[in-house]
């Protein structure tokens, strides 16, 4: 385990950033958050093939119809963290099946939650509300970033604001 995160208030908490990323955009945001907070990070691995055209189409279908998938077991012991920050791309207006499965399987193992998403087009739809329902926790902060903001490096200010919300809440 890495060192505990120290905030200006002198309060130390254990934080884990959990994310799924198909093409790397959500991974980039998760990495930035983890680096600023100096906290652990874990990628959710979907065992279903989601590459190529047909993988992309299946991914959108599965997300739209709120399907679960098979994921690898987490390597981190989730109940040892005070806060789990969960990140997902938005597919067809919904969270990914990998994150839906993760939250369904591990909903009782975190004390607090924060959510972020990356979206290529419109808004996150009801993803944050569904994430809240699945983990039975109101998020202490949420962040929505457009894919083009990440590719253009315009996401840093939003991440800083998100992290400030988190540090103010814990």
C-alpha cells in the first residue's frame, strides 16, 4: 500500500480510484486523479472482448440494456479504504457493464464514494444516479469530462475542482 493521503486539514484517509477504460480516456483521468491524491488505483478488467467494430457494438448494446459482465476479481482489499472513487466511460447514455458489475458485486465494501465519467457526446444520462443506487451511497463528489477535453488537455481544471470537493468532504 502507498502512503496515506495527507490533506491541508491534516486529515489522512485511504482512497482508491477504481475505473474501467476501453480506449484509454477514462484511464488517463483516473491516473491524473490518483497522482494528485497520491492514492492507490485499480483497473476493472472486463473478460468480455470489447475491441473492434463488433466489440464496440456489443459494448453499446450491453450498456444500453444494463447488462452485467464477467470481471476479474479486484486485487485491492476494498473494505480497507475510506473512499472509493469510481470512474466509467459513458456508453449509450449508461455506465459500462464492467462498472455496473463491479458496483453490484462490491456495493457493501466501501464507506464513501465519488464518481467520475468520460463521455464522447451528450451527458452522462442517469449514470451517476444509477451508480448511487447500485452502491447505496450518495457520492461526495461527481465529475463529468468530455473525451475531447481530455484529448486537448482541458480536463485538468475540472479534475482539480473535483479533488477539492473530495478533500472538503472528508
